[in-house]
């Protein structure tokens, strides 16, 4: 039986813009991971079957690499991809990220 973890995040931004932040190699380093680490996007093409790889570096030079494969991409609405921390090969997560607009209650 597979384990499931569901996280919900709300952003004050249109779903298409948040999707872009998840798929634009220029934007990833601005938000991905702890701010004390430098993030470099080595590979990212958000198309089914294509791969992604990010490398984070500490000030000391220690590197942490992450990678995966896109399974489903529906621009502005859905990403399904694998996620693997390279020092732990074989421990692969299937990650589904849904982007949706929500109505904001006006006061």
C-alpha cells in the first residue's frame, strides 16, 4: 500500500503564474529550497517524458542534487513528476501538483 501526503498551499497569484514558477528554469532558483543554498537548474523541460535536475550548493561547496521525470503536464493546471534525492537512489516519490483558482472572499 502506498503512502500519501497531501499539502495545500495558497498563493496570492493566478494559478498560471504559480505554474510558471514551478516550470521556468529562471524562476526556480528564486524560491526552491532553503535560501542559504544556491540552487542551479541543470535540466528542466516540463514535457511528459522529459527530465529535470536541480543542484543546491552550500557556501562550503557541499552539493545536494535532486532529479525526476515529468509524467503529466497540463500548463497552468497540473504537474505529475517523480522526485528523487540522488544520494538516496531508489527512493522515488511520485509528486502531483494541482494548480487551481479559488474564490477570494471580499470583506
